[in-house]
C-alpha cells in the first residue's frame, strides 16, 4: 500500500473506524448527525464511548481529554486516565457516555471578558461529534465546545458552529428557489494556507524577545534580505526539507490534508497549504497544524515562529483563508461555470458576498485585528487595513454589464498561447491573482488574505458565515414573494451591484492613490487593533449576531473586552522585554566596547600613534549609548502612565499613541548602535545569524 495512505488518519477515530466498530444503526445515526446536522441521539453515546476507548487503547492511548478552544486563541486540554480501581485492589479501564459528552474544566482562569467572576469557576465542555476524535501524545483528544455554568459561550468553536447553522439555513432557502430540492445541507469549506519562519533553536533561546513575544523587538536588518527574490519557491534546504517531511507525516496521522509546501518570500520563511474541509474541521486542523509545527521543529533543533512579523524589514506571515460553500450533493455554489453572466444561481451567491463584505467591512477587519498583525498589515507585503474585494477583470465586466443592463461580451477565449509549438495551449483562469487584495475571488472561492499567521481562523470564518447568511436571508425574503422569479433575481443583482460596487477594487492596494480613493468611497481604514476592536459592539453587528443566534449581546461585549485586554497585555510584555534587553544587554555591551576602545586609544597615544579613529568611535558610541538610555527612561515613564489607566479601551489607545512610538525610538537608536558595533561585542544573535543559519 502507498506509504501516505498507510499513515493517513491512523490516529483518527474517523468514518472508516466508526463504520468498522459501531453497530450499523448506531453508525447511521451518528453519520446523520455529522453529515446532515441532525440532533445527536444521546442514547447511542455509550456504545460510541466504548468503541472509542477500545480503539484508543489499541493505539497506545492511556488518557483522554476534552480538547477545546478557549478565548486564548490556542487550545486547552485536561487529561484523565482510562484507569479505574476494582474491589480487590486491582485496576480496569473505563470510559462512559457521560465522560464522552461532558467534561467540567475550571472556567475561572480562562478569559471571559466579565461574563464570569473569579469565584465562579464551573464550566462545561461538550462533545462535538462533527469533528473526529484523534490521538495525540498517547491521549485520546475529543473535540468539544466550552461554555460557562450559566451557558455563556467561552470558546471559539461554538460561535463557528452556530454561524455554520445560520449559513446552512439561508443557503437552503435559496437553493430551494432554484429547484435544488436534493440539497439538504450546505457547509462553508475552508483551506487555510499557513506561513511561518524557521530559525535555529539555540539562537532563538538567546533572544528574550523571541522567547517571550515571538518577534524581535530589537534588531538591525541584515546586509541581504529578500530583495533578490531568490528564496521564494527556491530549492528547499536539507534541514528544512527534513522538517517538512516529518511534519507531513505527523499531520497525515491526524487526518490533516497537508498538501503544498514551499519557501516563501522572506529568508527562513515557508508555507504549508492543506486541502479544503468544512470550516469546523479546518479550524480544528489549523490549530493542530500550528501545534505540530512547533513540536516537530524542536526535534530538528529548530524554532517555529508563527508571529505575524518576527523580523522588521522583511515580509511577515499571514494565513490566507480560502472560503467557499458546498452542498451535500457536491456543488460548489461559487463555481461560475462556462457562462457566468447567465448563471443566475452563481451570481446571486456571488453578490451576496459582495453585499456582506461591504456592509460589514468593520466586522471582517476586527476579526483579523491583533497586536502582531498590526506590525504586518499595510507594509507592502500584506493587504492594507482597508477591506476591498478583487474579482478579476472578467467577473468585474460581468457585474458592470448587469449594472448597465447590457449583454456581456466575453473577451477571454479561455486559452493562452505560450508561443512555443511543442507546448499545449494552457487554459486561462477567469481571474488573475491580486496578492495586494485583502479579499479576492480566485476561481471558485474567496481568498481572505488579511488574517495573521498566529490567528485562530474561527473568528474570521464565523464573521464570513454570518454576513453572507444575512445577505442571503434578505435575498430570500424578497425572492420568496416574487411572481416572476428570474426577472426579480436580475433586478436584485442590478440593485446589489449598484449599491455595493464601492467595495470592488482590482488594482494595487499598496498604492497611496488607493488609500485616498478608498477614503473618497467611504471605506474604513482601521489601521490598528485599538482602532478596530470597538466595532465589535456596533449596534448593527450586535443585531447581526443576535438575529442569527451566534452571540448574545453580553457575549459580544465580553469578546470586545477580552480583545482589548489581550492587546494591552501583549504590548505591555513587549515593552518590558525591550527595557530589559536594552538595559541589561545592549547598554552594558556597548559600554564595555567603549571602555575597550578608550583603552586602545590611550595605548596608541602613549606610543605616539594616531588614535583619531578610536577616539571618534568612542565619541560616537558614547553619545548614542547615552541617547539610548534616555529613550529607555522615556519608555519607562510612558509605561508608568499607562499602568494608571483603568479602562482597557483607553489603555489600548495609549499604547497605540504613546508607548509604541516610545518603543520605536528605543529600537531606532539600538539598531543604529548594532550597525556600528563589532560583531563579537553584540550580545544577542543578529538578523544575519537568525535568517541565514538554517
């Protein structure tokens, strides 16, 4: 058998395992829950629990855990062994239906945004049967949702599942109108491309900023960066290739469709892309992918950096979220077909996305907002903080024809003549790729390029599902009353294009001209996380989430508070690390070098030599070191002021306006000192070492 197929899914309690181990009726019932969204029959849970335990024990598992995704953005787990005591002092193994479907972790230490007080500790995890259980580190991991004792949502999976249900409901209303009665289920499908950096682990350990924050708070650029374009898609280095092979095997065991891997634009930067899965499974698998990247990297003496901007001056890392909608009959609802102008079903779903993105651009932006992503967005390496959509010339022309009420005349014959006789004509895609666009249509899916590499994709996909569900709901409300369905669809398409075309832009999103044009169009430019978070509690966004049963008002306000708190804590840690490194490492190292140079100057002078070079170096380095220390003191004073602010929203703004600029000033002087200091005196690994040493 093919080695890939031998390994793939070997650590997953997947459909094949369930079909083999469960009684036929139990399997069918569970299958309906997974594939059609039917209610879970609790009476079958004990049979499933027993089969799951036996399978896990046979595969070396000794413990089980409810694996969940709290508001920390990473995963959480509490391990319990399968072992129980027997009357004669012996031991047996047990795993009951109650242990499968419900857990009780302490909820007081997880972010709740004020939903829970510290003394209100009880929380619950509940089995999500739509995501397969798996074995990791000899532990059976059961994907679950997480809520408080009062039922408030404390995780990222529950809202995502709710948004998927909301989208399914509205999609089915539309497909029914088009006579697709065989469609009983529609799911958003996602493929999340993951960018990351690999650096030598020993060098990584010598940098407090990388260890504590994931990025270099200080550091001058290397003589060579990415300007030659020689790393992108270049030959993969042996050490990295070995890591990638090992990573693939670990991901395949977990049923993760790791597909494409290559070098990215910056030195030491790489990318992994999976195949498409339903949004829930894709989110679970992306969390596992990030975890496995870090674990496998350590085996190879490497450190995997998932921060959005580990190194200043070279490209940061994103997570391109490719999103589409598929039916249970295998139809991709964003497939334009051969004649998109007359494909009314495609155009209706297509314009629903345009409407949703335009009306809820603030919501999409804030789901990608983070302290790390602030360092990346708008840096001529990633989309700007302005939401816009690129459709490609052909589809843009289709919409223009619809708006004008004209017949569409396709200019693209669908073929490319390469000009070499031995090469076949290549099929031409209906859209070009616009890597500067934050939200682009790429054939039969939308690529949301704004999310950062460390982000959980649950938030942007929850928002995407919600805004498109709302647009489809409004469409269905109108079309269900129509006397002439086709004419009403065409009228609706025309109105939607006219009203929301401001969000469409096929040009260069990096240009200053676009920033000005976007402002003229009335598009939002939320440059920082501090600017974006408050839009969580905009009344239209609260109304959207409440209408589709995704969040309650209190849950939305709690998430807003959690995001503010998280942003402030990250910036506080970064500022502390900068002060510590600058005071304890940079200033002393430079002082020692100044002393050394001063001694050399005196010695040269004593023998009648010309010590002008050494004297000038001492003057220059001494002046800059004094300046650095003064900048550190100003940063410390800003931090003291910030600590006195009680409101997290006001504190976030103070970090944006005062602390971050003060940090920039410290870095500027430190990096200039690094450039003029001898390599053997600089106390921390440099960019040249970190980026070119693997």
